[in-house]
C-alpha cells in the first residue's frame, strides 16, 4: 500500500506518462487520401513532410493489399528511393504533375539500390510488390485524386 507521500508522486508520474503517450499518438497520426487508377481504388497514406518521406514504410511488417504510401514533393525533381530498413518488398510508380505514371520499379526489401524516375516527378506511390503488374497498370496510366 502506498503512503500519501508516494501516492502523490505516483499520480504525477502517471499523469505525465499518459500525457506523453497522447502526444506520441498524435505525432503518429497520418493523413490518408483515396486515389484511383482506372477501375482500382487505393487508400494511400500521405508522406508530404521531409520526416514522413524519410521514414516512408520503414520497419512495417505488413501493408494491406490496396493500401499504399503516396510521397508528395514540393518541387518536381528526380527523386530516387531505396529500401533501407523496409521489410516489405514494394513496387513504386513515379508520377508526373499531370498524374501520368512515368515508370514503375520493383524494389527488393532491405536493400540500398537506388530506384529513380525516368523524368522529374512530384509524386511517387509505393504499393506491395507486383500490385501494378497484377492490375495491368503501367506507364501512361493516370492516377486520379493526387493532392495539389
């Protein structure tokens, strides 16, 4: 049984711990958007900040079939990707400003090989490896619903 002196300290520590958990949960909240490519709908987590783009899908164990991560860049450029600390094999579609897919690359998990677009892009969409091929999606298909 706690004495009154220890009970007060315990309650203060408990309150601080719960507050920090709340801040951490808030920081981990992510925004999502719905994209479509032809007949297919994608629930995409948005990575629009430098920190979110750097983290990407690192350390994840699983990605649902029609979920992905949309990388949004401020400037159009040759943004390259690698798979350091990414445990899920992925395919990446590099997407131009107008929503057209420029090229698609398959990426092996836990590698540091660079995967780059064939032209400057503002968007990239990562999905489970093979998702685009299974759906018959390739270059020149248009992604609808991209944030501006």
